[in-house]
C-alpha cells in the first residue's frame, strides 16, 4: 500500500545505502514504483512480526503505456533481506512476485554476481550487456578527459561511412513515426512500443532525454535514437538508451559524430544485448575491451569500469533487445 512508502524508503536508506536517492525523494520513488491509477506500490514485502525484513521492487514496461503490451516484462530491483529474516525469505519474495503479477517475462539488469548466480540456478538466462562506445575525434583527449582514449581506440572511427543526419520529430507525429520503425524491429517493439518510449523517456520528471530521427541524404527515415547528455566535472558523455534501426546493421557513426558535436560530448556509449539471437549489431560503434577503463557511473563520476549483468526469463524463446534503459538502471542517483 501507499502507506508503506515511508517505511520502505527508510529501509532502503538503512539496509541498502545511506542517503540512497530512493530513501530521500518520494517523487522519484513514486515515478519508479507507484502503480498508476490506485493507491498501490509495486513492492512485495516480508515482515518478522511487524518489522520490515525484506523488500523486492518491481517495474513493468506496461506502467508507461495506456495501451496493453501483450509481451509485458516485469523488472526486479531493490531485492534485499536483513539477517533477521527467516532463511529462504528472499526466494519467497521472488516467487510471490512471479505468481502475483503474471507477465510474458521477468528479469533484471544491473544485478550483482551473487544475485546472478541465484537467478541462473532458477533457470534464468544470464549474461552481460555489451558496452559500446564512439569517440568524438574533434576532442583532444588527455588525462583531464573522462577517459584518455589511446590512438588505437580512435583510428577505427575515421573509416568511411554512410553519411547520415539527425532531426527532431514533430510532437503530434511521434507515436506514428515511432510505430513505423518499431514494427520493423520486433525485438524492441513487441516489448517497448511507442507509448513506452515516450512516457518512459520524454516524460521523465528528472532526466532530459532527447529523441532524434536518423535520416539519410534523401531524407528517408532509417530509425531513431534516444539519448541523454550526462554532465561531469571532466566533460560530457552522450548516453544512448535506445537505438532502433529498420536495417539492423546500419552504420550510424556519422549521425553520432553530429550528435557529439552538437551536444559538446567527448564520446557516446551504449549498453545492449539481444537475447536469443546470435547476431550483435554494432551499428558502427566500437566494443569496449577488457583493457579499457571506460566508466559507467557519473553521479558522481567514478573513474572505473563497471559491468552490467542481466538475468531474464521469458515464457517463450524469442529475440529481445536489452539496454541500459531497462529495469532501474538509468535513474538519477543525485537530485539537485
């Protein structure tokens, strides 16, 4: 119930992380976990007598849509039990969440290694999102940059590529235009239709996301990109959350070049993985290798590499694209 919100927020601050943003901002908490239209929260709770000893937060793709999503995904987050909880409480929370809220699939992005092993033992498909990047070659990289790209990490981006452009999409045509592209990308559109894209990103109460159409020199629309600019004391990064192309392998590097210059960003990055499909579409971006210390955390800036693990269980095997925008991974950590 909504009446549990203060207790849950206090639990997060005490048992998860002191000063965690979800222990401080009720507005963000309700955006993330409030169930639209009633007085419910998307949390399952465990109590020892009256004491709260375990929580599991849920978000649904459908919570951002007015129309029904037939292949709705339930995302698991904030899974935590205290030492005072009975043995097996964590699994009981997970089983309860699965039985109470049936969806096409359920999973998580950004879990720990320990949680990943639990999910794997329960039959989830597990793995790691691939981290891609694209540098702004107009920027002079040095030790004052967010990341000092080595020459061998830059030269590949100088290759000849398709000359693409980006443009804004008219507000009243957004749904129609997005649906045209999403219909050609079922690995995205079946799970995240146009209503999701607009409400999850463009109507976010804190972050400013941008949606741009990607077009060629003949003004043919090839797809769209959703991103936000992350500002740090060392400069800006263009964080791609969704990249939906009609032709999956289209090289979008020339469009990224333009976006990097327009938004004064040092580089772009994109975490993604298509499950139940062998192909990996780089789209002209380059893959971060193990030797690169390219950061992921920017609030505050943490100059170290971090991996994004996922676990997903679908009711039937079908290709589905995961991104950093799924689950609770792209939410503010600091509110000003």
